[in-house]
C-alpha cells in the first residue's frame, strides 16, 4: 500500500462531490461513467441527489457555507494530514470527508496488496456496523460490485440497490449478508489511482430513495 498518496485520496474524495454525479442522460443499471472521458450507456436508474437542509438549527448562531467553499475547506483539511501518517489513516480521513460531503450513510475503502492477487481488501470503513462491513472484507477485483468495477475499469460506478459482492475462494459474502438490511440502499464507488494498473476504490452508501429527478 506504499503506492497510495494523499493526492490520490483527494482525487477519490473529489469524485464524491454532488456536482460530479453523471446527469440523467448518462445512466444505466450500473451507471458506469469512465473517468477518462469515455461514453456510457444511456439507460438505467438515477444517480443520487444530495438533499439540502430545510432550515438552520434553532438557537445556534450558524452561517450558510456555499458548497464550493465547503468542498475547498474539506480538501484543505485532507491536505493538512501529516505526510508521515500511515496510508490507511490517510484513506480513512478521505473516506470520512467524502461521506460527510455527500451526506451518505457510511463508506468503505478497499485496496489491493498482500495475500492473493486479484483481491481487494477492506482497509477502512466509516459509519457502518460490523454486520454490514463483514461481507466486504475480501472481494475480487474482477467482480460486479461497485468497488470492484471502479478499481478494475477506472470508472465511477453506481448501484441503486446494495447487494453482496462476488464470492472469493473459501468465502461467500451472501452467507454473511445482514438479514434485516433495508432495500434500496444506493452504492457509489470511485477508483483510487495507484501505481501502474493497481487501483483501489472508495465507496459511499446512500439512504433509500436518495435519487436525482431527471
């Protein structure tokens, strides 16, 4: 994981911005959008719409912060992370900022390395119970889940209904899947650039019904 750098985490976190979501004309079932500018199919479910607060909290002196300014503040915070901190700590900071920026339920960070080849390992998570992260501890790079697709194809990937990742030898995530998980949880993943073709993925889960009209 030595190939991971702070600027790469910033790039992944930047892709999570609400203004970075593909428009209604660029969607399909997995809503894959090539970050290198490639075309995507034009059918499928909507990309999440990020709700805005209806009112400011009462009894507190608050000041509205424009989204662009808030985003710059988050990037400065990520830049302030000490360069000598462990890569996983840097990734966790980026993940927490991404989840907060898009008002997600929680998020996960996967990286390649160690053990078996063709595998992504869950190295950071934020805001999710263990029962939800357990199926995601080890996932295949060549899988259909958003983190796998994002890492393999260098694409932003959207899935409108959270589902178990593909199995790996000796491990079946479907058998570990929480039984009371509500339907309709959205799953958005972006690639984390790495050395050569080795990429990880940062993903955020969205509440059911979080969708953009049009």
